[in-house]
C-alpha cells in the first residue's frame, strides 16, 4: 500500500509498526465479537502513546521552519505534553509546557507523579495555569514573547491535533490495514478514545483515502458530544485537504459514542475503572482512567448490548496513557478495595 504522506516532512520518533494482537480472553469473556488490540501504547517514546505518531509530522514541520523551542499546552497529566517533551529531548530542542489545572484531584500522585514527573525529567520547563484559562491564547502569547526575545518557537497544538499532526493517524490507518491483511483479519471496526480528535480524524481520513470500508468509532471522553462530533468532522475535512484527496464524508457518517465520560474529563468512572481491571487480568494490557479505560468501558458495554455480531472483527486502538495511570494510584486503591481478586 502506498504511503499517502510520502511528500510530507517527517522525523521518526516512534517504533513502528506497533503490534496488532488478538485479545482472545477478553473476546471469550464477552462472548464476541472477535477482538484485537493495536498497541500504540508501544510507540516507545518515553512510555509511548498515540502522540508519537502525530509528533513525527509536527516536528518534521517544526524542523523545516527552523524551530529551536517547542511550546505546547495540556492538562496537568497530559500524555501529549510528556511525549512532546520527549520528542524535544530526542531532537535537541527546548520545550516549554503550559499546563492547565483542569482536573480537581489534589492527591500527591496526581499533582506531582505520572506525566508531571516525566515532563520535568525530560527537561521541559513547566508553567502551570488555573482551571478555565484560555490555553490556546496562552500558547499564542507565549510564542510571541519568545519571538520577541529572538527565539524560534513552534506551537504544538493541544493533543497534537491539526491537519499536519493527524497525518500520523493517516499513516497508522495504512499500517493497520496492511497488518490486518497480512494476518488474514477482515477488519470491520476500530474503537478508540476521542479527546482533541486528531487520532479519530486521522484514522477516518486514512480509511476514506484508502477506500476501505472500516468503521472508525470514537468513544467521547471529554466535552459535549455534539460539539465534539462537529469538531472531529471538521478535522476529517482538514486532513483530507492536507492529503489533497477528495472523498465525500457526511457529518452523519461520523461515529462518536456518548455516555462514557462520567463527571468530566480526567475524572474516573466506575465503568472505566472496571474495564482497566478486567483488561489487566484478562490480557495483561494496561489502560488508563482518562482515555483508554473509558473507551474500553464503552467497547465492553456495546459488546454486551449486542452492538456487534460474532463475525465482526473489532480493533481497539490502545492510545497509551500508562504514565497517567500512576497519577491515579489513590483512585485505583479506592475503587478496588477487595485486594487479591482473581475474577476479571
Ligand atoms: C491524547 C490521548 C487520546 C486522545 O487522542 P486525541 O487525538 O486527542 O483525540 C487517547 N488516549 C490517550 C492515552 C491520549 O493521551
């Protein structure tokens, strides 16, 4: 299959292809459909995750522009910020992380552990902002300030989601389709967590560009679903335009499932925590409370409600988040007071 993105500047940062593996025990436990996991938690960039693929194209662009410092934004426990700090370190660039105190969790693990610890370890300069700050405005203002000092900043958007960043998931669509073909897996659906939307949009644009009838289903993990769906749809269009490919794609064809966010972004849900435990015990795959646990909770719920047939071949895109899992040590302990427990 030809690379759709061959003409775009790119720097290699991640391990690819990431494995595509069956989840037999989880599939049997649920009684169908056929389940697989695409291990983008194994992209290798300072504990891995989906942002590595986006950063390959974003940093290709940054280097082409002669940038010397990356500036990015995210929530305190952002996996995206940690991977951006890692990419900067790898390429010898400076990194400034503007972090919003978006989630009301006071534990030491959340405030100082997980990704926050790794941001500092990787050499990023971390600045914290109160909840509700307009982070996009802060990002622009901070870059202006650096330019005023004679530096060459590159603004990496929230979640790395942009027409350029999303090319990482166009490439992933191609990689996954090739793997499925090689393994004789008649892939029908992909399920993933949708946050800033670029992963979802890139995969959808990639499948459209490749002409493959694979349904991409996002599980919404933040914000109001209608606004999120409109935002992802716009990103699909922008990504297709970036690829210079014309494909019709109705807003009604975008799949974004609601009902799994709970009380909000970054706040754990009982279904998400149960999914994290089940998948750890059945597959030894580690999920996180913010993204992949909620997405897997959605997949499990949909499977139980008979959303898929036994002939469907469903891939769960594991987008990472393992470093973030450690920030939720207190919530994990509170949710699983039973101690030693062999049942999924
Ligand atoms: C950022 C992130 C997502 C969501 O990806 P978007 O492209 O922002 O929608 C999902 N899972 C994990 C672990 C992430 O860090």
